[in-house]
């Protein structure tokens, strides 16, 4: 526990700074706000993109990891300010909504009785130690609230936890990423029975889609806890992420 106070203090200090001190825009560096009005407008105009190849199921991203969205995601993950969580949650909510509407058009609105369960990739233990924070979780919670206001039945389900430490994925190739995350997630034993009983459809949520290795690992972990033991449980509707890299 001796490791926690330093990064936690740094995060609190950064949040305080975000409130009391004007910051430069993470995208265009204009002084005044963490995300200036012009860049915010660009962010809001980005439309969801669909990818069928990387994850093994439908994956919808709020946009490409480039331009304003790329700068905002990178800035937020680097600790640029809590104020970026809300605009990013709107991007994620748009991706989830796209997935839900696409699914309804295929299966019909009454195919599922329960709310859509958003299962977020948990912060790795290492990330928790160095950041003292669940940065994706905050975005997911805001997205859930936004979707509910629009009448889309969603709730967050904490059905995944780290099973072991993983290396930082940055700089790793596709094969190394797959090996790095293999077996790294699990459904917590205490909620397995709850997850098994749920008839609600599941949407897996992450911040960035790169090779799809993490999302495939999440599907594997959920399948392992599935009573029917199939590789792709029918109740997984797809994956929703804030942004996806191009060209993989
Ligand atoms: Zn700007």
C-alpha cells in the first residue's frame, strides 16, 4: 500500500489544477480550456466507424484515433484533465448507440428482455498503481447516464477483473499483444453465477481498438464463465470503443 499515496496525490493535484488553472487545448494548444470550443465541435461531429475484422464480432468505434479525437483520447489518458471525460463519453455513447440500433435492426427490438450490460475492460493492476485511477470507468459511467437519458436501457456490469499483470501494450506487435493479454482477464468468482443468470445482452467496452487482442481476451474470459461454454456467447452483441486505429 506504500505505493499508492504518490500517484494518488499527483492525480488529485492534476484535478485541482484542471479546476483552478486555465489549460491549453489538448488538440490545437489554444489557451484557455483543456478542449477549446472549436475542437469540441469537431469532436462532436465525428461519426462512429464499424470494424468486423479485428475482434471476431462487430466492433464500433466513436471515430478514428487521429485528429481532435486522437489528441483528446491521448491527452485524457496522459492525465490532461477530468474535463475531457464528458466529451469522450459522448463519443463512446454514440458508438454504443450505433451498435444497439444495428443489433435491433437485425434481431428485432424484443429479442432481449434485459438492459444492455456494458462490460468495461478493467484497468490493469499496473495502471492502477501508476495512475491511481480508473480513467475508462469514469467515461463509461458518464456514457451510461447519457444513453439512459436517450431512452436506451444500459447498465454497467463489472464482470471482468485482471487475472494477472500485463506489460504496457505500446510498441508491441500484433502477436506480442495477443500473447501479452492471453489469460489476463477473468470473471470474478463472486459474480459468475450472476453473469450466468443474466439474459441481458452484453457489450464489451474499451478505450482504444488497436489489434483487438484485449477485446478478444475479454470475449474469451466471458465465454469461460458461460454455462454453455461457447467461444462466442450469443449474448455478446459486440464491442464499443472510444476510438480505433486505422490500417490494421
Ligand atoms: Zn482546440
